[in-house]
């Protein structure tokens, strides 16, 4: 079976290069081209390399960077993985969709659009059907977005909990890695030995995106979930891995052990379909008092292609009618490129690629 030809947009950035990492030797997809701004045109991937925890093949490192050209991409690629900044992503991604390209994007430009899903296949697989209501779908083009990297980490455990016990209230405090700010991240003199208790727009994104993702899609529109979400966000001096503290209230009140088993046993459609980038266990529960930790758990997930794709949960405690827990996810893999690649795998499995 021939592979689906795909383009990587924003190939000089951290998310773009995570896309390249996730697509290297992929069983479904073959990279047709790497694209970025005109100032990077003519450079090779090895000249602009930012991902340092993955050993790329020499042939991958030798791939050239081209200036983004919608017509060329549409001619040569069935799908595009977009790692370009949100402030320029909107127009480019819309133009690609109009030209028949399926766009799987990490950018936030289209997340709150009317018929665009914020897709996490373990959380809201039915939302993929929203692309059929996009004006460009008849030509084969559409847009599917990732969630914000913080929303991505907590959405799977909240879904497992809501499905089992109902969900009434969520308070989340995030401790977000420097790589979440893009490369080179936060200036070192601002970050080292410090915590920055503000990330522009982050709290609003979490509160609105969770309601959309955990809602339903009916009769051409998203119906948002009704539980209350309150978010506080901070940047901490960690390279990769967003740690998040959750305080939740459920309709039924399980014991801490029951809640842990519900999370541990949760599986979604990607696991049933055995998608290449789907972790065998999407939610891993740690019993140690001091886990999860970014240094130890950010790359959780198996098999090898799914490293960094599992969410790790720990310190599950019951406090009256509330439960407290910590959640960790890899922000540039599960919360970035890996999430978009899994979305594309899911779309292929559903006959939409």
C-alpha cells in the first residue's frame, strides 16, 4: 500500500521538527516536503535543528527547507501538518483547505471556529465528523486542530472521570515547561531560579477549549460541556513536560483507589484501532508520593512510536467531596506534533484521508 504524501509547515520550529520526528519511517505517511518562511529557503533541516533528544536519520537531516507555497503543497500532498505560529496560520491553513488539503494543525487560529474540531481521539472521537460540515470538505480539504498543550494533558483523565462519575467542577493550576513558549523559549535570565505566574491567553484557552472538547457536536454545531473550569497558569524552569494540579468535584464520589483504577483502565478508539502513535495505555497512574515528574515521566508511552504520548497521573487524594491529583504530559509531543499525527492517523482509519 502506498503511503500518503504529507507536507510539514513551520519545519524550522520546535513543533515542526517534532512533526518530522513523528513522521520519520511512519507506516501511513511520507514527507513530501518541509516548508517555512522565505528566509529559511535553501537551508537543510540539519542547519536549523532544534530537537536535541532524537537522533534523526542522515537522509532526514539532509532534507531541504522550501518557502511555503500553497499551490505546490496542494499539488504534491494530500495532508499538511502545521507548526506555524497562530498569527499567520489562519490564512495559510484556510487556503490549503480550500485547495483540497487536509490540515492537521497545532496552531490555535481555528480552534474555536464553528465546524472545526479540537480533536483528541481518546476524548471526543465523534467530533471528527464536524469536518464534513466545513465548506471545503467536498473538495477533500478540511482543518482539524490540536488542543492547547495544557488542555491536552488534562482532557483524557477528565473524560475518564466524567464518563464514570459525572463532573461538576475543575480547578487547574499549571506548571508549564519553557518549550511551550516556542524556541528558544523564555530568556534564561527570566526563567532560571524563577516562576513566572502569567502566560498570555493560556487560562482563557484552557477554560474555553475544555468546554468545547468535552461537549458534543450535534446538528452542525458544538454544544459546550457545562462543568465549571477555573485555571491558573505559570511558566517554570523545566525544558519539556507540563505538570498540572487538578482539584475536581464529581457527581458520584468514588474512593481514591476507585478513581485511580478508572484512570488506569481507560482506553479510547485509538487503542482499539491500534493506531501507530497511540499509546497502549493512554493514562498511566503512578503510586509513588513524588510522581509524576517531568524529568522522569515526560516521555511515558509505549510502543516506541508512542513515547511521550501517554498522560501520567499521580498523587490521587480524596478531600471531602473533592479529589486532588497531578497530571503530566509532554507538551511538544502529546500536546503538540504527536497529537496532530494521531489525529491524522485517526482520520485515515475513519476513511477521511
